[in-house]
């Protein structure tokens, strides 16, 4: 399962409305190679659900994850912070053995 905090839910809803996405556009979370720690998170809106996708729902937010990325993301919580120490979506990933200082990449 992938979880969503209230802050992330509110920001996703705000961005969805600002950018003109409909409620059929879900959040797609994936993992790609790159970054200073080896793997990077990718987060975007997607209306398409593919056969290889796992679909999770938390706080009325549907999250699409391809099966390959799911191995790295299982149990992750998506949060949003707008504090002094950084603004943006953050991934609280129990599978990550280390992450870079900016929080955009990780290793397992």
C-alpha cells in the first residue's frame, strides 16, 4: 500500500484543480534510475490505468504504481511540506537504506 498524508491530499487536490485535471486523473508514482543515490521518484497525473499497474486509494486519492516500482515503494507515505527546510512532495520510504540531502533520490 502507498499512503497519503492530509497535507499531500490537499496539495494534490489543489494542483489538480489549478492545472485543469479532472478527477479521472490519478497520481502515478514510479521509480527511475538516476540521482545521486541511484534511484529517483517520479510523480505525475495520469488518466490511464495499465494492466501492469497496482491501484491504491488513500484519503480518496487514487495512486497508480507499476509493479516494478512497487517493489521499491511498498509502505511508502507521500507527504507535502511547505516549511523552511524545503517545499514540495516528500516520500517517507521504509525501504530506502539511504537518501540524498535533497530527498529526491534514494538507494535500497
